[in-house]
C-alpha cells in the first residue's frame, strides 16, 4: 500500500482525493445533464422523442459494458494511461455528439460517451490501490459522494444551459470539463497500480477467479440490491409525484432530490466511521436503514396515511443507507482479490448498474393509470431485504473462513 495522498497537483505521490472526486463526478454528470435537452434534440434532428430517449438506455447499457472491460485493461496497463486515454476518447465522442448530422449518428456518439465510465471505475480502483480495505471504504465514501449530488443538480444545470444556449451547450460544458479534468489527472495522478504485464486475454481469463468467490458475489449483490431500491425510485418516483400526489414539475424537482441529501450524509458517515466500525457492519446497518425507511413508507401507504411528505421524506433514509452500504460493499468486493482490484471494480460496477437498470425498468412498468405508490414501494422493500440477506451471507462466510 502506498502512503496517503497529501499534496494536490503533485505527480510524485498518489492522486489527491479531490482528483478522484472530480473523476467520479464527471462520469456522473454525463449521465444526467442532457435529460432536459431531449425534446430540443428531437426537434433539432427532426426525430421522434422516443428515439432520442434511447440516448439514456443505450448510454447505460454501454456504460455497463465499458465497466466490464476497463478493469482488466487497467490491471494490465495501469490506471493512469487508461484514465487519460478514456478522457481523450470521451472528449472526441462529446464533440461528435455536437456535430452529429442526424439522430442515428448522435446516438452512436452518445454510446461512445460511455467510455467516461473509465473515470468512475478506476477512481475507485485507485482508492483500493492506495488504502487497506476499511480505510478504502472510508475514502470511497467521499469519492462517490459526487455520484449522489451530481445526478441531482445535473438536470438543473442542463435545463438552464438549454434555455440560454440550446441543447449543444451541455455538451460544450462537458467538453470543457473533460479538458480541465484531463489536466488535473496529468499533473496529479501518479500510477497507483502494480502493472500485471499480462496480456488482455490472460487478464480476462482471471475473471472466473472473482466469479468463483462467494464473498465477491455477496458484496457485489449487496451493493447492487441496496442501490436497486434507489434505481427503482428513479424509475417510479416521477409517476408517483405527478400522477398520485399532483406535484408540478418544479415541485417534483425539489422533492425528487431528497435521496441525495441522505446519500451525502451516508457517504459522510462512511468516510468517518468505516475504519472504526468495519465494512461489514457498515453494509449491514446501511441495508437495515434502507429497509426500515421503505417499510415505514409501505406501512403508511397501507394505512392510507401516506402523502408527498411521507413518501419523499422517507427516501432520505434510503439515501443514507445507500451512502453507507455502497462504498463499503464496493471496498469489500475490491478487497476479495486485491491483485484484481481493477477487474473487481469494473465487474461489480457493471453488476450494480445492470441490476439497478432492471429494477428501474420493472418499477416503471408496474406503474400505470390508477396505480398507487404501493407497487413501487414493494419493489424497493424486496430489493432492500435481498440486500440484507446477501450481506448476512458474507458475514457467515467470513466467520466460516476465520477472517
């Protein structure tokens, strides 16, 4: 393990925590900033709105694919060159989106933008390179805080830019931020990994070593199922807010952000207490908090006492639990096979994203005319309960192994 980073913009030591936060935040921003611009893009390209909506689904799908491949690549060649290369490709894809002549070309470049997942995956892997597992969980909590805050403020920024300058403004902002991030990485990100020197084929052949580990699956599924409650919320909350509680778009935007408040607090708790308490207990308590918050909301809905205040207010505990469980479960997954930290970061991230996307789609599918909030809440509760069961299995496994 290397020493803790201390000086910002110094290539003589590990990257500063601020650099890792910037990398993770850029990846999160690219997911959400374009959402308000979808109608404007549809008008510009003279295409159906439903076609432009594919820019979200296709981007998420490619994001998951990138995460699977980027880990082994970075284990072989190192974190620094892969991050720098990924940022360069993201910049080219962003400019391609701006100058696309039609919707099909735009969607192709939008899918290519998913290469920015490199920044998120390898910022987490770099933390595990630098720190032992409990301390890594603490620092991952800080690094991933941007993943909660940025997706909530991203659409607001994108909406303002859209109104002032048109849909391309969000992409120009991403291009400028990418150049700035590349400069920060160039001057601050010294290599953190011991390059394996193995061929990519050999690296991919080591995936079964991870997949055969019950602890890796336990940590990854616990993280994915805890975040699955949040993804289900993303898929169903807009319908619940507008159709059931009658919120205006402006009010929905304010209420919708409540989980991010909790997530930031949960990340802070992870950063402060993971070393002292240990990652397993932090994951366990985080899942309990998620489940408790959703269970209370289910009870109120069953009794007919629910309201916009109870529904959205009880999403704060969901955010807190996610902020506690995800960083610690991620650190646990990366610690199962430390020499495969990059591969583990990519694979666990892809599992989390894939599971979350499925739950988001399922929650949206369940809701329709005449629905209540109950179907969404039950999906979230089921996800939280399964998350609890998986971390219990990890704890039992480690006791059996004497760890």
